[in-house]
């Protein structure tokens, strides 16, 4: 199911369509498709892998337009995206919507609204999350096919993924492993786990929200709870200036960490874990 925000103008239907087309064409992450008399501009996020479609139509699509304040005119333009997107992704879409509203003096409407409204981010997020919860309640079988991370964890994960490229510039990736996440789950549970791997000798970045460290040094291969690792070795990590809760393991401490991971006892896993793709994880 798609969630929509409709664009309207006050007192007129007129706006510079050519300027809107130019705006979309200038964004390398947006592709254009013409379908009959409609123009569809699909925004695809290259890192977080989600989409939103901005659609210019030949006729009105606003539901129950006659109920809205007559001073607002439909301009036959709306944006739609999956109702199952994490709120973090919707915030990024709202960044684009906010630019459009400011540039073209649009107002917005959603069926959760009583009437047309100026751009109000908190109100738009509230409407989206209310619809998403309602969708979950009415489609539990579909939701059960996905795993779950809480919204705060997803925000930390996505925030790190967006900063990895800058870390690769800041640090020599030939000397420091810029860790990437992978995700795990157990059967009969919707809970997803955030993991990183370590080769046992290289300096590496410790991103936020890691649940499991996978040690694979060529001799030992095992999953270790990250909370227990930090209990024993937190002092071996240090924060990176300007990067908040992202931490680093220096070369001088790798041997100490490897010894802890291979010699100390850690709680054994109680379930078999399998890898999970990020697009199979929801925040509900």
C-alpha cells in the first residue's frame, strides 16, 4: 500500500511546471517516466534503497476534494511511497517535499487531515505513523513476513550508513576497516539483530546499535554478544571526534581485543541465526 501527500495551491492552479520538471531532472537520484499523460519522477535513495514517486497527472486525484476549503486548488501533483517505510526514510522524503513547498508555494493534504495545511513536518510524520499502525493492525499476516528493529535503532543504523562515505575519506580504509552492518534473525521471532564482522587483527570502526560481533580470524568463527564484549573491553575503543557514538579500535589494541574474544567466556547463542536483508526489516 502507498501513502500519499497531495499538493495544492491557494487561489490558483498555476505554477511553473517547467521549473518543477527541471528540479527533478537536476537530481541524479531521480528518474523520469512518462505514462500516457502522466509524468512519474521516481526518487531512489542510493544508500538506504527506498523509493518515492512524485507524480504529475492529467486529472485530479485528491480524494473528496469537494470537502476541502474551496480557496485551495488541486494542481494534479502528488507524492506516494510505501506505507511500510521506516520513519527515518520518510523524513528524507519530507526534505524534498519541504523544498518543493517553499519553491512553488504549495500546500499539502492527506486523508488523515481535516483540511489542506501548510508544510508541518511533525503533523505529516504523525499522519504517516498513524496510517502505518492502522495498516499493521489490519495486515498482520503481511507484517509477520518481516523482521523488526525499533525506530531508534533504525535511525542509528541508517545514520551510520549515510556517514560511511565520509569515514572512508577521513580514514585510510586500507588501514582501518570501515565496518558495514549485516543483519540476523532467529526462526519464530520477528526480532532482527544488528551485526558486524571482524577479522581478529585489523583496526576497525564500531558503529552504533551493534548487537552481535562476528569473529572470523581464520581459526575461530563465532558470534559474540556485543554488550558482553563492551563489558570486558569498552576501554579499548575510543570515539571519533565529530562522529558522536561511532567508535574506533586502534591497531595498538587489536591484540588485546582478540585475546579477550578467544580466551574469555561469553554467553552461548540459544538459537540458530540466519542472515537477513535490510529490506526485510520494518520499524513496526
